[in-house]
C-alpha cells in the first residue's frame, strides 16, 4: 500500500508540474497578445524633428495616464488591505469575548473510564472497591479515649489566656500531659 501511495503521489506531482508549466506558457502568450493589441510598433525613421517631439509628447501623455491608473489601483488595493486587516482584528476580538459555557460534571464508571482510555479492544473489568483497605470501627474507638465529665469545668478551665496556654502545651506534648 505504501508503494501504491508513493506512486500515486509522484504521478500527481508530475501532473501538477505539467499544468504549472502550461500555465506559465499560457500567461506568456496572453501577455504577448495583449501587448501586440495595445502597443503599436514605432516608426521613427524618416520623421522630422518636430514630428519626433510630437510623438514624444504623445507617448509622455499616455505614460502619465497609465501611471495615474496604476496609482489609483494601488491606492484601492492598499485601502482593501487595511479593511481586511481591521476585519481580522475585529474577528479576533469577537473570538476573545466568547463566553464559554460552564462544564457539567458527568458521572462515569471505572469500567467506562478504562474502556475510554484503553479502547474498546480491551475488556477490562475492575472492582476498585475490592482493593480498598477495610477499617474496623472498634480500632478507631479504642484510639480515642472518651472522657465524660462536667462540661462546665472544662469551659472554665479553658477560658482566658491560661486556657490557651494549656491547649498549646497539650498540643506540644505527645502524651497530652
């Protein structure tokens, strides 16, 4: 298949080069035809000095007319280029002000995520909850000794700066003494 595509690419390039060469020849022929219609050959032999001066003035007037036309066309072209540039800037400004809609959260199962990541070829089914560590409630309750006492004594002991100092000291010592 790579050899076929390489061959077809080379054929397309060869055809494009032929068309390009033909286009260049056609443009040259069109230019010559246009110039032969517009420009008449000058016959200066056998003309007197005054006739040559008149011919020069006539040619000078034609050159001025063509130069004015060229200047007008160039001015129009520059004006159009400025308009295009301004419109491009406006388009970029409008793109920047586009408000993107807020994204919604979509719930996807673990199997669907794995299928999306690995592709539909891999049929992977994982129970992610099976790999979680089980924690017993009894262990957590044993670690936290619950002191039952009068809450009023605790509030009175912690009030003021001495209470804050006791809290700070209790947090510093690992045993809580």
